[in-house]
C-alpha cells in the first residue's frame, strides 16, 4: 500500500544523492540552505559530456586485469 504518512523514499538516483548530501549538511541554517541551493545533481551525463563518444579504459576494467 501507498504510505500516507512517514518517510518517503526518493527513487531517482539524483534525488538519492541530494538526500544523502542533505543529511551531511546543516540544512536548517542559512549557510546550509545556501549550500543546498548551490547543489546540482543530474540524471545521466551532463552537457557537453552527453554528446561525446565514450571510451573504455582497458586498464581500469577489473575483469580484464584478472585474466
């Protein structure tokens, strides 16, 4: 059933990061509110990186290093 009251769990990865960082900041103070206001979290790659071709770094792939 849908919770009417209580802790709502944010399912979007960007909102999960936002919520985690919010827990680390004093978000109820003016300073914390300003910091949360400056925070940006995105779904996927941000421009201009979303248009770039992705590269594989073979040395970073663990499966290849184990062979």
